[in-house]
């Protein structure tokens, strides 16, 4: 399977055959595993290339990845070229140009003119057409969702194989290829061809076709800011205007069922589609409605733009984002005792801090243009009341019973800009959703909930519209949601006492739902009757975890019982003092990502310890850091009651001594 150095007939002296598969294939396997682990994509150091070194790298790119025009596009002559490494015994190094990773060299010990250079997705997107640098393997669009999860590409999901620009022969076995979905010119992944290209065109072909090395949604993609090209919505690839004309004009959209991926490989039924040409037009940037579609798919506000931030958000999207941030502030920050409140304070101190991390909120960029116009709009919608004849807008009341206010589901506080900035200042446990600095993110949100199957009569009595809003998707209510439903029911049935509007008189329905012995009381407060109703229901806890990768969004799960206990212990491993964290995996978190964040917070070595006969699965921290680990767990969202600090006697974290003559001001 190894190629020789003799140029292939008819290709000229400029043609370079692919390198032997053997040694580079082993490096590729290690390279793939490295990209799937968040702990090894935390760059340790960097080296700025000098002029001669950058020139040699540019010559290597020109010789093997598309010529002088590609080399000039990736490595401009006056641009700063930086090499970064990840440590951990890895020999790979990453080439950055102006904070953008464009190349990866798996073996940094080899000479750059002989070493293999793997282009990243960002470099393929930068040159506009993947075939300008690498051969292209076209896949059906339904297969892309499996590739985004790190699966390899199976032969039935391959549409066709296209040679690189200027090449007359298809790629050989072991050659680097770009994986592109039919109808969208942006590359989905970079991989290595495992079978002859001609065999992929044989009907009924099965088996692994492309070993995926770097894919959209992996740890390197996240560490570089999570860029998203046009048509990449969630974990789906949509057709764009820059699709190949042959496939677009046919109107023959691929359909078909998605087969289950087995053994970490992607498989999909082969779908009939017209053959595509080998040339693509440069992919357009996602703007306007495309950005809004991406934000909606990811569960983000409509005003969230791409990671690059080059395109301005449309005024309509920013207006929608303003409304969502107002609802978020009203439900998570503002209390009735804070009113009246000046409009500028509402906007600067409440709405802007509670926006999602990584997004911008600017009333001037919205269709309202001015804050007073936006607040007047909110008053017209019935959400707030403004002070009459005031020279500046002052909010005097928030109508929390409005259907729009009741239906709004706030996003977790841990993914807000305020939490992101706080974690950045503190140096630990970065807030979810903040990708500006790159690297993994650790944050969860846990709240106690109760299963409300026994309260179905109460929900049905609220009326069709209110019942639909009160019916939870996961079948559970938090205490606040229960109080809101009871208040709606009391308003509908007019159960408030005339002499005391803070207490309600329970009717036959409420008395029947109360536990035995609780119906003798004549009147209740909302909080009191809610606690009695919930006291007879099964206790659960709801966990919200931000998701990385291509799909993004927030994953919410409900688990039985109270939140699991997380133990922080101290001990030793091979004569070294360590701190051990057990039980965190019960929340369903990414242990590798959390270990990376804890390592950054404590500036010490952290690793995930696998379960053995002598130890259990958990996170191991070098040194005695029991107090710091317990504080970090509470900061990222683990309930304080669930954190148990069980340091052994004589192995506790030492307290920082402070001189008595220092006075804090």
C-alpha cells in the first residue's frame, strides 16, 4: 500500500504521491483520540515563528496543499505565525495565524518539509473550496449528524469521491480527504481514506470508508471559538445557495432513513442523487435569518451571532433578544420590592448582565433604537407599567401574571454573561456558553422538583391556555412553578380572602389534593399550601448541563430522589498527596471537561481516575485541595448540601497565613 517517490504518469513533476500509510496511520489514531479529549486541547505554550521558518512552512504548504495561492491565503507574508503545543506527552503542534488554527503537525520532531500537515476546518473554510487543498468525499446530508459526533464514515453513506483541484487521479488509500455534505460546500470533517476510491462507487459496498480525524464539533473546534459556517444548524447540514449546480438544479433531495451507528461509525442508506461537479463556489457567511435559525436551533437568543462576530445582527433579531433578556431579568433578578426602577438601571444592571454569555445586547442596534421606545413597547404589550409624566422612563410595576411572562422559561444563570465574567475573574470553573477563551466549560444547574402526576386535576382546572402553559414537559414542578400555578388557579376561582389578599380559602379541589390531615385549615398562604401539596409528592431533582459540540444547547434531565452526594477526600497515590472527588459523574457531566476546568482553576495537575479494584471512578487532584475543591464544586452549581468535605486528619488544605500588620480596606 506504500507509494513511491516516482511521479505518476501524466501528472508531471509537480505531483507528489501520498505518504506511506504505516507510520502516519499510527500517528493519526493517536491524533484522533487527542481531539476527542477536552483535557488535551488546552494549549500550554507558544512559539512565534521567525521570517525564515514561516517561509519554509509556506513552501511546505504550497508543495503539498494546493500551491502558492493556498499558501498565501493561509499564511500571509506579514501575518504572525505561532506554534502551540498541548503538553501531556503529545508531539503534535498547532499552527495559528492571527488567533486562528489553520494547520496541525502530528509530529513536531520531523522537519516541516517532510512532516505531514493536516489542514483544519477553519483553513478549508478560509480558502472557500475544500477541493483546492484536499480530495473531497461527498456524503449524504443525513450522515453529517453522525460525523459531528465523532463517528467514521461508512461506505453506504458516501455519495461520490472527487479528486483535489489539478489532480487527474482519485486519492489513494491513506490520503487525507475533506468530508463534504451534498448541497453545502463547507467541509464537515477531515479524515483519512481507508479503501480505494473506485470501490466506493460499487453498489452494495459496506465497511468503513473514511477514518475521521478532525470534525465539526470536536474539542479542537471548540477550543478555537466554535465557528459555524452557513448552513450548519445544530447538528444538521442544510443546503446553501453555494451548492453544486448539478445537485441543486435536479431538485432530487436526499431522503432515507438513518441507520444506527455501531462501534462509533456512521452508516446511512445510500440515497440516489445526481452526480456533483468537482468545483464549489466559496461558502457565504450566515447572516440575518440564517443566524437566527442557528441561534434558535442551539437554544440561544435570536440576537446571538457567529463566533467570528463579523456580521451585524439584524435589528429584528436584536429586538427579540431585548425582549428575551427582559423576561430573563424579570423572572430571575427583579423582585417587586426593587420597584420603582429607573429604566437605565433596568437595562444596564439587570438586562445586560443576564444575557447569554458570548452574545451582545445593544438597544441602539435594535428596531427600537432608544430605550424609552422599547419600554413603551413593553408597556403596550402589558408586561410593565411606567410612571406617568416622568422625564425618564421609570418602571413601577411588572405584571407577572401576563401569559407571555408565565410561559417564558429562563435559561440557567450559569450561562449568563454575568456568570461568565465572574468565573473569568475568579479563574475557575468557566461558565457554560463562554467560548471566548476556548477550551472546555464546566457548569451545571440543579434544582429540586416534584413529580406532579397527582396534581393533574389542578392543571386541568386552569383552562385550556393556562393548562398548556403550566403542563411541564418533564412532568415535574419546581416550588416556584407550583406557586405560579396555584396563584393562577386562585385568580381564576376567586379564592382570595377579601380582608387579606395574601391568603386563599381552599376549595374542594385543593382540599382533596392536600395530604390527609391538612384540609382542616381554613385559609392558606400561597407558599404554605404549595409546600403542603409538594410534601406529598415524589421528590426529584432537575439537572441542566450545557452541551458542547455541534448541537450545543442545554440538556435537561430529571432524576429520582435528592441530588447525589459529591465527596471530597484526601489521600495518597504512589507516595504523592492527592485530593479525590467522587460522585460527580452521577450528575451526567463530562468528567474530562470538568477536570480540565478544575486544573485551570487550581493551577495544579488534575486527571480522571478510572475505577479499579482498589479505587473508584472520580477526579484526582495533585496536592491537598479539599477546601478549594469543595468551593469550586459549589461555584459550578453542585448544591452546597450535597458537597461533603471528608479530608483526613492531618491531610487538610493549609490555610493561607496573613501578617497581622496588614489591614484590609
